[in-house]
C-alpha cells in the first residue's frame, strides 16, 4: 500500500494499539516498540478554541531532507506558503473524521519541489475520545511517474 515499508509498520502498530477503539492515545504508544521509525516520525499537537496545529516533534530524517526544524511552530506560520490553508484543512478533516489518512503530495511549497512526500497521518485521542495529536510517518521520493495531481489526501480503511 505504501512506498516505504516503515509506513506499513507504523499503520500496523497504530491498528494494534487502537484495538477496538477508533484510535489509540499517546500513552498507548511505546517508542521502544517502533525503534526504527522515529527518524521519519512527526508528532503534531491539536489545540482547540481556536483550532490550531503545532509541530511537537520532528524526526531527524525529516529535518535533514527538508533542511529545517519546525518543532514548536504552528501550521500557517508561513511554513507552507500557498499550501498552508490546504494543509490546515486536511488536518482539520483528520481530527473531525477520527480516521487515518494517506497524503501524497508534491512539495511545491518547499525548495525541494522535485520531491514527492508520502505520509501516513494517524489520530491519537485524549481520555474523552477527542483527537489531541496527529502521529505522522513521512517518506520522500522521486515519484515515477510524478503524481498527476499536486495533492492526494485519502482516508484509509480500518478494520
């Protein structure tokens, strides 16, 4: 399903940890269980009233490839150029639909605009069942052929 088998592993782990619930919580996850994944992981806090998304943790591989560390910054802080509203809207969709999504996008907003990113974006919930974090696994490649559209943001089936 994914270009990078690390995303397959992350999706299987998230499904295992959620059990019969719509999504696991952050405390259900143990980084030791997914020791090879942190370099490609990205954790985003979901803040409400007003709804905002803050980059909590950015894996070293992501920092190296993108050439910047956005830890602590909000989506829309000039990080994504003209794609900022679209990225915000897709994160909002994930939080309201409470389901995993796969994002495939050309990085037109970044200096490495020749890269294609594939991301697995997974909701994590608080004790009330509301999404309070988004766990992402991200991978970059030269898509061959290139994506026909700039962005694909598709819900994934859960079991």
